C-alpha cells in the first residue's frame, strides 16, 4: 500500500507543479492497480479540470461519486466542473448535494 501512497504523492507533486499530463498518467496507473482508490479518482477529475477538459473532469468526477456518493468534496468538484462547462442547472444540483453532505 505504501507504494501506491508514494505514487499518489508523486502524482500530487506533479499536480502542484502544474504538470497535469504527468499527474494524470500517474493517477491512471494507480487506478489501474486499485480501481477503488478514492483519492486518486477524485484527484484525476481535478487534474482534467485544471487542463480545462471539462467533459473528462465530469466523467472522472462521477466515477468518484460512485465510490463515495455522499462525499461533500465530490459534489463540490462536480458543481465546479459543471459550472465551467456551462451547465448551471446541474452545477446547482451538485452544489445542493454538497451542502446536504456537509450536514451529515
């Protein structure tokens, strides 16, 4: 498990350096080995968001949602992704879901 954590830390370093392509590649490798790795899945959506690939960010965000449907950060991210993609109605839906999740 520490190997996956090291890989995740390495991917997040790339993210912090704005090297989103490398980050995405490393997160995808983690998810190939551990498809239920929530942190990697959540971060993958954000990496695509930072690349302004909103459709892919949304798709990856929904994968994170399937792993943890009541996680506040999942819905916060999806709200952001949908807003940037121009879908205000769906963004508001996920914003509400985030507020609901924060009360749990």
